[in-house]
């Protein structure tokens, strides 16, 4: 049974930082591509960042230079480090992987950027 469990969301002031974590189980994590998505109220879910098994990464233009994605294969965990947060980063953030041609999602973690 595949499970993705996110943590680390919360309320932060503009310019602040948060680190999200996603622990995966039920997959061979080391060969899996992992992604972070977000969905703001009234908007479509969008890809924020992805990391491939070899460590290559990809970012949405809106977060380049502010967010980093990393992985710890020994802990089956993917991280999203978010710096210089803006109010427009406010959303529910979801962890994602495609495993054996099926999409899996975590339950989401709320990130709110507000003064």
C-alpha cells in the first residue's frame, strides 16, 4: 500500500521560510520521481518542483531561486525548502509520485503566508 505523508506546513510571514517533508512508504523510493504540487483556493493544482531518482530537479518559474527540493533515500523522504515566501505561495501543498503507472497523492499540508 502506497502512502505519502506530508508535514511542515503552517502560518509564516512574508519573507519567511518553511520546510515541507513527505515520507513515502510502499514504493521503491530510490528509483521514484517525487513531486510537490500546490493548489490555491479557486485555482488548479500546479506543479511546484520535482526531483528525479538521479537528483535532477525542475521548478515552476514562480518559485525558481526561492524553493529547493531534495531527497533522502535512506529515509524515503522528499523535502521542499521554501524561502522568501510570498502571499501568493499560500496554498495546500501535496506530495506526489507515479508508481507502477498510477498516481499517488498525500493528504496535503496547508501553507499560509500572511502578516
